[in-house]
């Protein structure tokens, strides 16, 4: 009797939880209503069986409960019942699987007018590439990845020269324009997922996977990595901005082409790289470093408020004396930070696991990031460093 009551309570609680739960899907912002419909079908079919099977058990518990003087009947098989069960479960399983096949067929049939956009995942950041005026993405290879060429585009392939590069975590798309997302990973398994689009796909090192969708609602949506890809996984975030055609074209024009990024540094970048810049540039440099710390997901492992996470906090780090795993010590100055970021596995700080990934950064980017870390250093150390560096410049 207690078991029967427990089962009824479990069924009622499950149904109440479903209808009263605050966790509902985000509003749909793409063409994939079919994904939601498929999920609803799955939920309804499994819910009907869940309720029916549990209530059937409750019925048998009550109907065949122990009574004095009554004996159980032995019935080893019942062909008629077996046939019925086979038919019913077959129909239910077909009902569960068939809609998914139709939706998947649509998911892999890309419309002819779809714009190609490449997404590159790396622990724990996103990059994006669009074809330029030539309409083609140039050849790329993991072997060609370097600080100057983080996308690994083949400089000898003419098709890659006009490719538009977005070396941060914000992707822009045009409303009602179908896009085919071409996904690559530079290290481990990742998964590009924007919940309101309902479309996602794993990113597998060594291959290009793809899916398509049409964003149909203006807005700024969060990108998540949906495959556990290391300690910084939860910080692997980005944004997709869906805007009108004019806004999208304007944004796209402001992004550099591959040829431009490979050209000798522009005067602006050179100024940012020069440490002798004035106070205003110093602030801009710190702001640039902050943006980098966010887009490269440094903040997934390093805090700026003193609380420890996977890596050392940046609060009070600059100027501090760090002890290494092998007992040696080192003062955290600009050279130390740059060396560490450039080659994170070369030495191990005591108390921390050697798990920091190598993130390709240009000299200018590294300068900005170090300036940002420095801005959270101990006040005395920062002042000292400024005094030391001032006369020599
Ligand atoms: Cu990831």
C-alpha cells in the first residue's frame, strides 16, 4: 500500500514539476520551430508511457495485494498480450524517432542562398571568419596557426586574402539571411550553441562540421560551448548580434581582411605597443586588456577580486614574489607575465596545476593584457615599476 501511494505521489509530483517549473525554453529566434515540435512530441510520448506504466503498477499492487486464503496463479506466457505490447511499443518508438529524421533531413539541407560563416573554437575562446568579396573561404590548416595568423589561413591561397576575420567572441548576422555555420576546433571537442536558435553542432578537431539556420529576430544572444572542454569551459562564452542589413554591412566593413591583418602593423597598433605612451593611452591599453581578458576567457580561471579560482587571482599579482613548484622564486613583472602567457607550460607556480592553455596573441595584445593585469597589482609595486620604467624611456 505504501508503495502504491509513493508511486501516485511521484507521478503527480512529476506532472506538477513540469507545469509549474520556471525553466522553460528561451523564446525562439530562428526558423527551427520543428526542433521544438520534435521535443514536444518526445515529451508527450514519454510522459504518456511514464504515467500509464506507473499507474498500471499501482493498479496491480492494489488489485493483487495479499489476501488470506488466495493463491497466485502461474501463467508463464501470454501470446496475445505480447503481440499487443510489441505493436504498441513499436508505434510509440516510431512516433518518437520518425519526426526527428524529417527534421534532421531539413537540418542538413542547406538553402542555396545561405551565407557561409566559419566558427573556430579553442580553449576557451571563439573566432569567426566570413568570405570576402570573392565569396570563398581560403584554405586553412592548424599547422599555420601562429600569433600573427591565429586563424591558420594559408597565405598562398588567393581565395583567403579577402576573408574577413573577427578575432574576438562577437559574431554579427543579418536578420532573415540563412547562414551555414562551418565549425572547426583548434584543440579539443567544443560545441557551438545559441539556445534561442535551437541549432547546434559539435566541433571536432581535424574536421569541418556544419549546420544552418535563419535568424529571424533582432537581438543579442549568448553563445555557449556545449561540450565540456576543460577547466575554463564555463567561461567559453560569446555573443551573436542579429541586426538589419544596413547595420550588418556597416559592421562587416569595419572588420579587417586577412591581407590587412598580415600587412605590417598600422600606426595605431604600433602606438599601442609602445610602452612609453602617455596616461590616456595607458588607460586605453588597460581597457583593451580588459576586453581581451574577457574575449579570450582568461576570466574563467583568473579573478580580479582576490578570490582564488583555477589560476592565481590578478589582484595584487603584479609585483608579488611567486614560488614555483621546484622551490625557486620569481618576481611578477612585465617580462615574467609575458613569458608565462607566451609559454604557460614552461614553469609551474606552486599550488596551481599546469593547465593554462597557450593562447596565440600578438605583441600589442600581450602588452594590453599585461597592462590590465598590472592595473590590479599591489599599489606599491605598480608605482615602483612605473618609477623604474620612467627614466629609461
Ligand atoms: Cu569549448
